[in-house]
C-alpha cells in the first residue's frame, strides 16, 4: 500500500513539473523575428524573446528546421523585462518555434525537455 501511494505521488509530481514549466512559458513573449539574416540564406530564421516577469528566467527554445528536426538551445539568467541576447536562429527554418521557461532559481527543481524528447515529438 505504501509503495502504491509512493508511485502515485511520483507520477503526480512529474505531471506537476511539466505543467509548471508550461505555466512559466507565459513569462516570455516573442520580441523580434527576422528572416534571411543568418548564414547567407533567405530561409534562415532568427527570433528573440523578452522576459516579462520580475525574476531572472531560463528559456529553452526549439526552432523547426526544414528537414523536420528541431534546433534547440537554452539561454539562462535572462533578467526581468530583458531580451534574450543575440537571439536564436536556424539556417534552414520552417518558421515554427516553441519554448519552455523556468525561474533561474528553480533550475534543480524544474527540468526542460531533452533535445531527444523534442525531436521525437514528445513535446
């Protein structure tokens, strides 16, 4: 009985971590997009995000490439109301993108999806 309760609690906590990460994504907005400025390629795509929350945040982003894979990256410690540095970009992009976020001080508590999970379609 105790084992069953522990398993249920573990499963419930994993769902909570995913939803918390998704909720924190609302702290970011897209602040800029540009086509054709990277790699000398008109299919290149660049995007910047702005942290709209009042705490430092980490963001993981994924840009869909024309071969169907996702180009992923992380920017850490984005200050309150600040933009991500130089932005995220891919040389051959479809223009599709997604992101996940967490407060920087929750790095050990909230995990981002792995690149493998993103590319396998699990996120």
